[in-house]
């Protein structure tokens, strides 16, 4: 199951790397600054950015740390991250192709570990968190930022059904309580959580993943139906003739004892 899911993820992000690179939510500088600020950096840290993608967070971290290593399973995404670092003449970023479930590092190698808007793609979330915690030094911080689903189980299921129709590499958008529980199971103490939201245009959101036409029709129907009683928890609405919705997001910080 995990091997197949990872293969699908590599295929999906290889095809759509440029679309994700242009995603406003990923480029949001205020959000990137918030993540950086939660790490309590002094300039001497070695940081691992898991599922670094096109390198937005690695680039934001670079001026504040000694070294950033970005790791990602998709070579096509890493190529864009490497190019971004070169364009900005950032010489303390290293990009590696690798799997979060088998991180190629020793225990306690990093002062901080980050993972931004990627956790919902991991087929083995607990294994992934265990590995991230393993390479983190005692007292270090692990930051997970991601879209959330509603704490209402029915709304969570409804949202994730649409997500799976849109993107075959999607595993699950978790409830905030689930993420915090998994961090605790990995031996971390949750020390901070910052909530937020991000508005998406339906057409742009669909275009990022480019699902089959039949799936687009089904998702559109489900989005419209969800307006009745907010069945998806996404506050789907029509603004200026466009269907839009809002993701609830969270930055959750765990500290290793």
C-alpha cells in the first residue's frame, strides 16, 4: 500500500510541479515568517525540511540558520527547489531525494525539523513522525503545518472524499486533535499551535491537480451540495460568480524531551 501510494505521489507531483510552485498558499510570506518565528532560531541551527517540494520554506529558513537540508521524494520538485536556491545565491541549502519513512540521517542530527503542507500525502503518518522525531535532537522543535479537516467526523469524511477524487496522492486531511495525538505518540510535547485559513478558487484548486473530467464533475456537485449546512466544513460559497472555499490550517509545534 505504502509503495503504491508513494509511486502515485511521485507521478502526480512530477506532472504538476510547476502548478504547485505557483500556488499562492505555498508562497504566502507572512505564513512562512510565522513558521520561521516559531522555531526560536539563533543562526547556528541545522534544520531538516521534510517534503520540501519547490523549497519555499527552505528558502525562508536559509537566512536564519547555519544549514537547511530539504528532502523530497519527487525529483521534479527538487529541481525547482535547487534552482530557487541558486537564483537567490543561497549556499546553505542542500536538496536530497529521499523518503520520510526512511530518513538517511543519524539520531538527533537536527536542531529543528519542519514539514509544511505535505503531511496529508504521507501513507504512513505515524512512521513518518517517528522518523522526524528520531533525527531531532532533545529540546529541538518539530513543526507540522497542514490543512485540517473538521473535528466533525461526517464533515471530515466528506472533505476527504472530495480530496481523493481530486488528487490520487491525497491520503487524509486530519483533524487538529489527530495531529496533536500523533505528535504525542511520537514522544513530542505539543508546545504551540497557530490556526489560520486559506481561501481557494475552485477552478485554480482543480487545475493544480488536473483530475479526470468525470471526477471534476463529481467534485463540483459535492462542493455545491455541501453549501447546505456546510457539509464539508470548507465554507463553500459563491463570490463574484466564482465558487470558492476556505481551508482551515494549523501550524503545530512539538518539542522533543
